[in-house]
């Protein structure tokens, strides 16, 4: 009887371990790679992007969060100078994380178009709750989605911009760590990486409010820095 009970409990333990193992395998590693939508005004903007791309005539995509959306605000004049003539579409929504961008790309933002170039700058909103490796995984998932859905489109990944007053800022450190990993996604054939972060910083690594008024978002001066820094790559990758 004792032997029978012992065998029963051993079998039960094996079943329990297997169940836990399967559940662990089924669960995604990190939230940064799981596409999810947001609600409220976010969905309205998402749908307006879909309506724009349905009209076609899209040669350049700018993909990101509020920093990208800001091309319609503080960066509007610079956008008109550099990108309007290139049939560019702004796919930036304030507050977005990598998982939100993934959902948008899977739900209409790139449907039916064949842009020459997609520029990605995303991840800073993940830096409050995710590790560098998690953010890089999210960016990698975005790149894979673009390569699958837009195989003829070149991709320029931008390093996540610096934030915070100094190099010791915790979230800046997280972003820097993510950039070191993201850079490895480039194959210099279809996918390219450029980190323009230093162009925003003083020699000692500090970030001025003259460049980013809240030490995160850009003004007209810093949007011009952005445009001028990536212009050689934009020209080359768009075949101009």
C-alpha cells in the first residue's frame, strides 16, 4: 500500500511539472512583443492613419510615439521642408510602446502600400517598466513585421533618443542598453541602424532644455537636428 501511494504521488508530481512547463512555454516572454491596442483617442488616430494609407502615394513612413507624432506640431515646418515632397506619412502616436506599434502594423497602418523607406524610432515609453533586452525584442518584432509585410521597403532603425538631464538618468541608461542590442539588427542590406543621440547632447553628455524642453520631447530646433542627421541615409535608401 505504501509503495502504491508513493507511485501515485510521483506520477502526480510529474503531471504537475509538465503542466507548469507547458504553461510557461505558452506564455510570451515579454509584453513588448505582444501586439495590443489602446482605446479612446488613440483608436481614432489609428483609423485616420489607415484612411491615409488607403489613398496610396506613400513613399516614406515615420513610425513611432509622441516624438514622431510631434512632426505635426513643433516639427511641422521641418517636415514640410524635408518630407512632404517625399510623400511621407506620419505613423506616430503619443504614449505608444513597441506592443502598440506592432498592433497598428498588423491592423491597417501598412496595408496596400509599398513605401521605399520606413524610419523607426520607438521604445522610450517602454523604458519605465521594461529592461533593455525587452525593448530590443519589441523593436526586433516590429522590424520582422515590416520585412514580412513590406519586403521591398528599406528600414532605417534609429537609436532611441536620449532623455533626462544627464547620462545617469535611469531611463536613458535603459534606452542606451536597448540601442546597443538594436544596432545588431542591421544587415546593411535591407535593414540599417543609425544612432543620432549625440547630436542632441552637449560634450559632457548633458541634455539641455533648449534642445528638449521637457528633457524628452523635441522642439523645432531639435526636429531640424533629427532631419539633418538622417538626411544622407534617407536620400540613399530612397534611391534619390
